[in-house]
């Protein structure tokens, strides 16, 4: 939930020009959890940050320029509730300025690509601790997931208005570090088309990392959908990842299905997914989750869940516990993870 910016409370934390704005708001998520995880002989027991939603602190502002045109800015930074790591630009989630009007939205800076918003087709809403889709995307080295892979630096982002529930999101990220003949290498492109009407939500997302003289472009796409039947919401997606760096010529596939079922005042979240690797079944990963969320208020949610990754003989996807023993990679073991935590939004 967003709250109005209170100048006196934040006078020591923000600059005078920011205080002068009457329509600046501060918002955020405080989320921390206890986790227990195993992988082979390795065990993790401890407290982590951002299990259900990434912990963050953000500032937003807008100025009415007249004729329906607004100037906007967003500064949003990662928080680590479990350790002594402060807020800083090294943990920037978003940093941009934008214009918005009847034409839509046009932003410049570090911004969310369309792939970030596929969490709406995920039964855990993109939980870093509990989402099978995020686990499988990491195993496939995909960028389409509700995580850091779908935050683009040096980006121009356009979002259209909604036309009867249909909207378009396009973004281009300039790598900027290579200005020779191969200067477009590692540039990123994202395109998203979404439709929302009543209980139905659906979307098609495409993202690309430009290759260069020595490799092909990495190309990904995902088709996702969710439908609220009242007694339960059913969600799912199908995803392809082609020519990941180091896996030229391979096209990996990810499928995931899930449901959110009301249970008393809370909700049960179940999901299953599989990475079908082009290299063969030894590189496959299966992941499933069973979780429960309970809203203590409009802003505070208790959550708990169990996530398992079932690795093929040549994969090592884990979540909490390390997949290394004495510095060496361990392949083919199951990764079991249990979490219980609290999320507070403001």
C-alpha cells in the first residue's frame, strides 16, 4: 500500500528538492522468513529476506504538466532485512524518469521488462523462495521471470494505454560497454502483449539478448494465462529459451501449472513445473510447491510453504542449501526447502 510522503519524518533521508514535492509518496515491502533447506549432505538453517515478495523501499512522484501530460519518476531499492546491508544504488530495482499521457507511458532508465510481469501467471506470484517457475528459469538461465533477469539497464520503455483490456509493453536496453563494430552485442529487447477482462488474464512475452560475432542471439518467449473460477484461480505458462550463452543450438522448454484455492481466511497455493532440456533428460529439472498464505490485515501476510526441486543427473538447481561440497559441484540431488515468514507492505 502506498502512503503519502511525510516530509518531517523523512527530512534526514531525502534531499530538499524532493521534500518540496507535494505529490511524492514512499512505499515498500518488509519481508523476512525462516528457512530450512537440504541438498545432498548440505543443510541451510537461517533467516533470509524477501521470501514472498522482494523487500524494497521506493519513492514515486509526479507533476501535472497540463493537457493530460504528466512527468513521473520512480526510485526503488532492494532491502536486506536479514543482514547489515543498507539501501544503495547497487541494489536498484528501478530508477527512471518518464512522461505519461493519452499516448501511454515513455520511460528512461533502469526499468522492469515485460518478463517481470509473468508473476501474474504464477500461483506464488513470483515468490523467490517458493516459485517453481523462477527455479526452472534459473536452471535454464532464462531472463523471463519475476526477478533480476527482467530488469533492464539503460532502457527506453513504452507502455500503451489499455484498449478494451489489451495493452502493449516494449523496452530496449543498450549495453553501452562495447562501442566498436559489434556495439549492439548484449543489447536487450522485450515485447509484451497482455489482455485482462474480468476473470481472465493472458499474455505473450518475448525477450532477446543480442549476440555478436561469436554467438547467436538468446531468444525467449512465454505464453501465460490465469482464470478466476471463484472457487479457485487456475494459472499456467509455457516458455521456450533458445541459444542461451554456452548452449548454442539448444531450445529448452518450461511448462508450469498451478492453482490458488481459498481456504478459510487464507489461501492454498499449489504449483508444478518442468524444465524439458534439449540436451536430454539428464538436464531436466522438475519443481513443485505447496504453500499457504494468511492475511492478518490488508498489509500484513503470514506465509509458509514447501518447495522441492527434482534434478536430473547432470543438473544442480537448489534454493537454500548449497549445491557444492568442498568447493566441487554436486549434481542430480533433490533440493528440499521449507519456509515460514511475514510480509508487510506500506
